[in-house]
C-alpha cells in the first residue's frame, strides 16, 4: 500500500479508559523531563569544552563542533521522523484495540466475559472473549485507509489482501499461533480442552470473503456479536467461569522478567 493520502479507518474516537488522563499527564511529564535533561547535558558538555580550551591553551576549532552539530542534527531529524511515524502507527493501533474492546463489551449482556491485552512471553493477545458459545481469541489489525476509493479486505484461503496488497505478516498465521497458545494455557491450568475460535478483526474496513478460511473468522468488528451469538452453545456456565478464573489469574500473576528467563 502507498504511504501517502491515508486516513484512519475509525470514524470516531473510542471511549476513554480508567486512568487514561493520568497516563497522558505522566507522558507529558516525561516529555518535559527529557527536554530538561537534554539541555542540561548540552550545557555541561559546552562548559567542559570551554574549560578544556582554557586549560590547554588550544585555539578554538569551530569546524569540529560544526561537523558534530551537523551529524547530530541529521541523526536527530531522522529519528524524529521515524519516531513520529511509529507514534502515529501505534496510536492508530491502540485506538483500534479500544474500539474493538467496546464492541466486545456489548456481548457482556449475553453472559460473555471479556479480557484485553493478555500478556505472553514476548507477545500479547489483544482480546479473549469467553462465552457459552465458546472461546474467541481475537487479533485486531488497524490499517490506514485511502482517503478516496475502496477500502476492502479480501480473504483468499490462507492469505489476506488489503486493497489488493498482501500484508507482510500474515494475520491468519499469527492468530492461529495465539489461539494455540491460549489452548495450551488452558490445558496446562485446567487439564481440559475447550472450543477456541481464532478471529481477526479489521476496524473500519469492508471484509470481502472471496474464499473464507475454515477455522479463522475475518470480520469487521460490527459483525462479531452476530457471529458469536449464532454459534451453538458449547460451554456450561461453570466451564465459562473456570476458564475466566484461570485466564484472569494468569494476567494478574504474569511476570515478564521470569517469562523471559524461562
């Protein structure tokens, strides 16, 4: 996909999460601290340079500092452009996950339990939905859309195309791996196997199922509640609560440091 002339696929901003204002204030504080630390280090370095010239009686050599300044400026400009693009991408991905989370919350009235951002060893699962209709492992993919023209996701068996372009990292392979990890987690903690459905959601995109996959649902988030409720009842209430207990326990007790070591 061409990088220019893009817009967010989300028509409106997702609702705010608890503590989000505090998160923004904390980020603002760290941004201000970074500026103060940078200028403090710059002034200290400048003072040390002047002391070195004075002590060694060395005549000033402005071309040295000019070369250093130009090299630093080029590097910092490159990093600013790179980080800005990364921040925009991450913000869009975050908003996409929030928007999907809000669609999932509508299923709570039907007895479903929803968990977000489940940590693993070097990865995370965006959402897990546990309901009498089964367990659904959900991966959210938030891609920018062209400002004009079609915005279409096409499924061709084991490949997904975004407006005709095959994505670099196959979401189907990714979500299948996540579903297997969730299955292994429940097998280890409960000793039982449960029906698990991998799901990939594309907020704001039209999903054209030319040749849909047999095991993975690829949907716009708005369609998910209908798909879930159309599934037959597969889990008893006690099984739903058993799965939810062990998943919430994993989330609360997960230690990234120990996971990396292991």
